[in-house]
C-alpha cells in the first residue's frame, strides 16, 4: 500500500502490525534514512542491538535470495520482534521481495531503503500494491516541512526561533533532512551553551551557527550564479553536491536570491535609497555578502530577473519529472542564468 499525506504521520508513529515490509524511496536520501530509523525504532528501540537488528545490502540479497526469508524467520535470543534493514534496494530484488511477501507471516519487520524509484519501478509497484507492505516516497522538504522540523528540533531543547531566525533557517536548510537535523542540534547546543536560561533563538544565533556551515556551499553557488561566474559556479556546485544538497534545493536557493534582488531593485525604482532597499530585505543579507549583493543590485534589471526566475521555475519542474537528469538540468539552468548576469551597459 502507498502511505502518504495525512496517513504518514500516524504510520510513522505506529505502523500497522500486519505490515511485513516497508519501502522508503526518493531523491531525499537524508529523509529516507531518518524515516527508516523512525519506523525501525517502533520495533526495536536500540538499533545497535545485534540480536534484534540485522542489516545487509541489496547486492548481498541478490547473491543469496533465501537470505531474506531465513533472517525473517529467525527468533531473537533476547525476545521481541526483529528488524531487517536492506540498504540500496532496487528492482533487481523485486522477485525476492515478492516471494517473501507471498510467504507465511513473519515476526520480523523488513525496512528497505532505496533511491529515486520511478512509478514504473517493479519494486515500488510491488510494495504499493501488496496488502502486507507499505511504500513511502521521500521528497525534498518544502517551506512548511522545514518550519516543522525547526520547531520540533529546537522545541526539544525548549527553544523557539524568532521570526527572522525562522526565515533564515528555512532559507538556508532543507536540502537534506539529516544535515538539517544536525545543523539544528548544533544551533541548539550553541544557544544553550551561551545562556542556560535563554529560550529564544535570534537571527544572530542562527547566522553565527548555521550561516558558516550548511549555507556556505549554497552561498557560493548563489553568488557565483548571480555574479555571472561560471567557473566559480562549477566549483561551488561540486561542493554543494558533495555535502548532500539536492538540485531542487540549489535551484530554490538561487530563486530566493533572485527574488531578493527583484525586491530590492523594485524598492530603488520606487525612489528608495539603495542602502535602505538592501536593509529592508528579510531575512537580512549577511554582512560578509553585502558588497557582492550591492554590486548585483547594480548589474541586474527587473526584466532579466523575471526571465531568470521563469527559467529556474521551469528547471525545478523538470527536475521533479520522472527520469529527468536533475543534476545536469540544474547545471544547465544555472549556467544560463549566470550568462544573464552581465553588467548593464
């Protein structure tokens, strides 16, 4: 069965006991791993327990097809239900899972992690159609999702972000769920360490802790694109991908930057001084980037920004299409925007 929407939260809290296997798939591998661990922990709290948790790859399963059924039939020496974790699941193990799901009920819960499976994937189709299996797609967090993660993670430390801090965090996190969680945990430790009685996370806190780490590679991409630097863009893109940022996350970051330029230039055209137009942007532009941003305000014009934003929106839609080469499409779109970032004459 397919699990999504309103059903997802309740399923993650307490999966149906009739479910023998869960498949988590999608482009957001940080979210795949997080949800896999959440589901596994509904059965075994300590995922390091060697008696109740076993993990092996899709390749190992292909090399030894009976392995899945044999492991699922094992009884824990310490009692309780067991968890079998399958990493890098793919269509090559569809027949093995089909035989497993058609067999007798097992005490173990199988949790399989996969990449971005298309709707035509035999493994995805199997899990979505089987009554005793569940398939969960894991896609990049939207703004509301990131806000929820921020509130949940900081709230666990009795911390609340200010409006400006929330806007900054939403704008600079979200490409990878695990990275987002780690950055927020680091932020919570930073704020709590500075003052045990502090409950409000300020914009300055967020910039000081998150701005120089998770956002750094995205900043390099954004300013290379809007500054018309294709060589710097290639280096920055490689770094961003190495850190787990997705093509859609990169495209959205550049869109936010161009929207800021559009907003500021619009203020200037209405008669506002450039420094006041820059100061009115929320969340504010980080101090170390202000000179670059001011130069870009002078170089860009509204008509070229509108065309660039339209191009980025189209690229994001393409990246969400099944089978589309997202990384290549993202790169191509950013190069075209960078070519538009020439100084006006």
